[in-house]
């Protein structure tokens, strides 16, 4: 079904990006050991195997977030999406995964599909997720039990929905930052980056 | 976006050893970009600086230099390996400060021991040795590393016991010990729960099963059957080799043809294996080949004739003629070689033999120290052997002298400058 589709619309783009976040969050939670590995199940998507949580509460939470995100993506009002990993006991921020989203707002006016095949986009997404997996080579081991939090940066004039609240940026001081790959659907462009607490060597 | 340069770490991600504390990405980029054109002079210079600092340091915290040196090495050689000299340095530092227990409870020293242990083939031995010597017994990190090693080997009970030992010794920081112990308990209980669930779900009897590979099929005319005896999941804990307990093997029909003779079995009946020095070589009653060694050159295999008698083949007659040898022809007495034959002592770097584990060397060192204390040592080097050989590389006298000279010069320059600065003020 995808092979015949040549172009991409705003709606489709929002869906693709939201789907990326869903898999991306799951990957990070699995890779960084925020939830025990037994609570994940392996599925195949983007021609690669990915881990999806089976924890019902977490699943529900993620679905809610991603649904809301999809709406904002469709309205082109999101600027950033951030996953913050904090130490459960001290509430110190240990890792910060930031995804900057650039929306092409002109897509809202014209409904004509853009020229970019879903396959190319998915290839780009795949390499981003691969890179997320590969970050274990330099990220410090998370030794303490951790919690995670999701932050969304939106345009200023947006109404805050019931289930959301305003929050601080939760930035790590003295952090090491690594830019990851980016991908674009030609309507939404997502730049990824991870920041982590600097090692006390050197 | 400067993505082009940033993917380098991803391309060589398999060659980067993960560190507990993570890596500084700038150091990683630096190390990876330099990898392509060999060891750069910058790295060599830095290493040399560390090496000479090790020797020239005269403050009261010599461990600090070592600590920085090792951290630098870890960051600079992401792939580890021989080039990094990490194993050598770790062994050096660990051995060096066993004299006098100044650092025994220093978290840095214990951390170095743990790194050393992780580099060794048998980390558990090292941890036991540490405990016996009283190194780091009040440090939480020792118990965490020790317990994690047990857990990795699948021995959760021992892993728990290690924490109990830590509690007994009141290891610091206490919170961390408590937290890691809790985490272990949580993991174990979750595992048990999972196992119970799995046991409920499948009612199949537990019979020998192959883990992953299927039975090898014979091809063509050959009817060879490869003996395979992988059984259950417990097989993982046994390090590769022959299984000594035959019970599980018996169930495997394909293997029953082949009975391996085990000479240890017949002997190890009543007596328990004890660690004692052998008064006499063990009796050879279980030996199979009883024949005495003798001269073999004229012995012939008796051959059976058609009629069943054994006949000896007649010895080949000696040639009655002299083979012709050309006068000018001299057979080459030696294969041509580039090395001057007068030089017969070719040196190569000594490789530690396989039985010589780092732990063994450590114990030897310890032994030597004891002997030295009791005045039994017969050797005494009359030069600063310690200074020349410490660190990962060897220094020569001139290098040391130069270091001292430069130090003196810089001090003199400073001494001259200071009064000059003082006058205008």
C-alpha cells in the first residue's frame, strides 16, 4: 500500500512523526533500562526489530502522549519534544533526549502532497533509531533507579490541555551534548540530540 | 548540520568499550579521528608526560597521578587493547600500593582494583584476594562489583551473600549498598516470578533438549554422527569442555557408542581431593599403555600372511653400488637467513606464559615483600630500579636525569623571576 503512495500530506506526516516518537521513546526506555527488560516485547517495524513495552500503565500513558502530540504536529504548534531521565531519589536530571521539531507551516494552507516517498522517510527514521541504540557506547551507566518525564515545547498561545501541566526545562548543568541524526518528512523536520552528565575525569 | 563528522562514533561503535562513567564525546571524536593515522605524536607526548610525572612525583598523594593516567588512557583508547597498556598500568598501580595500607580504604584505589579485576580472566579470585588482604573491605563499590560478577555468572545466592558481608563490614556509603542490594533482590524475585509463570504455562516434561542448533545430518556416503550433548539451560554454566558427570550424557542415544575413559574416576573413589603437596607421584594403576619404552628403529610390525602365520618381511638389501656425487656439488648446509649467524642470542619481548595470571604475579610480589621484610631477600638492586620500571614503559637513566635537570632549570627560572616581579610592587 505504501509503495504506490508517492507523496505525503500534513496528516500523514504528523502520523509518521508521532509513530517515530512512539517507537523512539520505547527504544530509549528499553536501552537505558528505565523499565525492566522483561516487560518489553520484540516487534518488527521499519524493517528492524524494536522493543515495545507491555506494561499496561506505561502503554496507556504513551498512547495518550503520542495522540496529543499527533494533534499538535498536525496543527504545527510543537517546537520541541524532550524525554528527561531523572534519578528517582534525588530528582537529579541525568539524561535529556531532545528532539527539535521544525514545522513547515505553509503545509497547512496548501493540501497538495509533497514529493517524498514513505520509504525514504522510514529509512531516515530507521537510522535515527539505530543511532539511539548505538549511544550506549558512550553514555554513562545509569546506576540508580530512574524515572522519566516527557516535555513538549509548544507555541506560546496554545491552550494547556487537562492532562498536561507547565514545567521547567529540566536542563542538566555541566552536560555533554551529542547531536544525533535528523530526519525530515519535508513537512516536519526532527533533529535529535542527547545530553548527559559530564564525566568527572579529564 | 555538521552531521558528517558526527557519525564517526557510530561507524566504529563496536570498537568502543562502554565505560561505567560514560565517555566525553570530544575525547571520543579525537581518539577515533587519530586512530586512522596511527598513534599520533600528541598522544605519545601526553603519555610520556604521565610516565615521567609518575616517576618525578614527590607529593603525598602519588595515587592521584596514576588515577589521572588511567582515566586518560580509558578515554584515549576507546577500543582498549594492547596499545593502550591499560592492563599493564592497572597491574602496576595495584601492586605498587599494596605496600603499606595507606590507600586500602581509598575509594580511588578500590576503584582501580575493580577495574583491574574486570580485566582479569577470573575476577572473583581477585575480589577474594582483596577481601583476604583487607583492601577496600569498607568500600561499597567492592561489594557491588563482586556481587555483580556473581550475578553475571548466574549465582544469585552468592551475589546476595556478598551484600550480607558488606553489611557486616559496615561498608560506606551505606545508602548505596542498601539500594543496590534492594535492586538485586528485586531482579531476583522478578526472575523467580517469571520462571513460575513459565513453568505453569508449559506442561511438557523436562527432557534433554538442544538449545539452538539442530542435529547434524549426514551427507553423502559418510554416516558419521557428530556427538552432541547440549542439555537444558543448565549447560550454559559449564565452561566449554568435556562434561565430567555422565548422567545427562547417558540419555543421549547418539553418544552412548562412545565411552570416554576417565582415568580420574577410578582413582578418585574414596579419597577426597585435597590441596596438599604430593609426597610421591601418583600411582599409575589406571594407565593403559604399560609397555616399556625401547628402541624403535629396527622394530617391524608383524604382518599376517595369507596362511595366518606371522612373517617378517626381509630387510631391504644394502645397495651394492656407490651413488655418484658430483664433486662441485655441495649441499647447502644452512638455509640462507638474514640474521648474522654469529649472533645466536635473538631477543624478543617476554610473553607471560598462560598459567601466569595477574593474580599469581600479585601473590608472588606479596611473597617477595614478606621475604624482604624478614630479611631473607638475597637480591638487592643498587640502582633506582623502581623508578626505571614503574609505569607502562621503561625509562633509561638519561631520561630520568633529564627530567630532574629540566625541573631544576624551571625552578631556577622561577626563582629569578619572582624577585624581579617583587621590585615594581
